C-alpha cells in the first residue's frame, strides 16, 4: 500500500534531492536502507508534495498549520517527526533565561556551524572553503562534541583538503554513567582506533573541556567568533577560533517547540505520545527523537532515539493505517 496524498514540510526538502556532490553525503553517517543514489532514481516527487519552510503555528480546531513565508496548509492527519537538531551552543546566561521561561532570539555568528543534514554539510564545506581560500591558508577550526556525527564530518573534511593540524577537537565532560567509548556503542577498540587516527592526522584533542563562551567581532558577513573560552576543573583557557562546528547537544528547534506549546499539545521535556504514537490530539501523530511515551508506558530502552528514522516512519505509517478513524473519513 502506498500513500498518495502526502505533504512534507521541511526547511531543506527531501534528503539529497538536489545534491549531486558526494562530498557532503560523506560527512553524514549512513542511517537507513537506501543509498542516496537510489533515492535519486525513485520518483518520490510524484507522490509527495514538498513545502520548504518551518511550521510556525498549529491550529488544531481548524486543522491547518501555518508555515513561515508559505501560508496555511490544511491537514486530515498531522505527523510530527521534527527530531532534535544540533544548534548554536547554549551558555549559562541563556540556560538561566530558559529556566525562567524567557525566550530570547540570539544571533548565530556566521562562523558557528552545525550539520544536521546534507544541505547544512554542503554549507559547511562552502564556508570553510571561503575561510581558508579553498583549504590553502591555515585557519583555527574547532570541533566541539564527542559522537559519531562529529567524527564522520571530520573525516569527510579531511578527504576534501582540511589539514588535521588546523583542527582542535574538544570533547566535553562526560555525563553520569557514560564512558568515552559510549559514543561508539561501548566498543573500546573502535574508540581507540579513532583516537589514533586523530593523532596521526595531528589533530589537537582536548578531553573533558567545556565550552563556556565566545568573543565576537563585526565582519562583512555579520558577527564572527574570534576566540572561545573553555574550562577544565576550574581552569579557564582562551583559544583562537576561525570556525566553530558544534556537535555537542541536540535540542528541539525553538520555533516548532513554541508551535507545539501554543497548540496545547502535551510537552514534558519531549512531546508526549501514547503507544499508538498519538499525541493528546487524535488527529496528530508524532515519532522520533523529540517524543517520549507517557509515563504509564515509558521504558527507556524503547525510546525512539534508539531507532533510526526508517523504522520510525514504518511504524507511524502502519499505526496510521490501523487507526479506525482513517477509514471512516
């Protein structure tokens, strides 16, 4: 069975839809069943309408969503699979504001880079090429985080000309009950081999340091980071920075978070769903890393963050088809 009336709302559209450059694809871990070349051969556009944008408002009563710069789009069923994204780092002052319920939009410096998909990977490559004159002139590039996504992006950049001696890889302090090899599914051999590879490439690795803040300057492109402060056991160190690539923490996009809260959907750290992947609105389903089961059905081992998007998508489609309301409409 195939759905024939689907609308995808996404800021970057379908994955690898317009990208003919394999360099950006090599910077992202492969998760799924079909490779990017196969995706280009499938006529996905023939049964999916793509709207480029971000949902700003969810009107549950009238059953439509307002998309920024695009207008209103009506729905019979709405499926929220926004996930969590890498965003600009949050420092102590901003975290305190969030605890008080204050939401202040802060400008992201031009050279603060995040990579969540192939489009952002391509933008990262372009920015680094501009900064380094196509990787000819040395610049101080900082990678902040400790996960597979970071090391895939780093390897992809090495392959297109980034020098390891230009890179500082900062591993933040570990969370409770976590180990350095947890990023590699607790495989210490893989972790050690990755660290050896970084050493061979002359990458400066700082373990256990926390990013505390940055110093900005004005530039033609906008605000630019010129240095960052990092801390380790009370010791603060300032290092020069021409580009900061953040892989430390995935959080929900603030715009979709505000849309969810204003719509009255139950949000308790994550969007709450029942075993049928429904929210507290029977016409709205959700899945993926931004969701969690209600407390009565909660089990940490079965959180959606432990499954890939393909498995979640199949589960959502089956659940939707098995819903009696689907056939009553």
